[in-house]
C-alpha cells in the first residue's frame, strides 16, 4: 500500500465533513505525531492503518550518517556549546548506525526468504520433470 500524502488526506476528509478547519486541525495533529515518530529514527518503518507503511529510505540514512560523521570530525568541542552539539550529534549518529544495521538485517532476511522460495520452486519443478 502506498502511503497517502498530507494534501490528499486533507482534501479527502474535508470533502466528507462540513467544517474543513476542524479536519485540518485533526490531520495536522495526527501528521505531526507521525512525522515526529519518523524523525526520531527509532524504528525503520511505521505502519498506520488506512494510510500505509512509512519507511526510512536507506540511501538517505547513509547520506545522513556520512554528514554526521563529518560534523563530528570537524567539531573540535572546545567550548561548552560545541561539546553539547558534538554529544548530540554522536547520539544521533549512534541511532542512525543502529537503524542502518536493522535495515540491513531486514534486507538480508528478505533475500534469504526469497532464495528459499526460489530453491523450493526449483526443486518442485525438478521433481515434476
């Protein structure tokens, strides 16, 4: 299922109900919660009924990891503010690396399952011949 976009959700539900401002407030509140969960990068994907599954893109995650690594290396951490920023960046980088490992594990499981399925089909086809 392809996730719906904010504009589509708002248009769809505001047509059904009389007061579009209330619908806009509800959708904004709900969408803020979803986007906060995605930005917190605790989970590789979030599934929401009737809306679909929202996944973190692995190529964007890789770019962000490189970006944060560069920031940490550049930041000398001499002043108090720089140290705080460096610690925050390290925490975010650790979260992203952990998430990247989870995504890699999920991908390898998916490939393994696909390989098993193909092996089963080949063996079944060989038995028929």
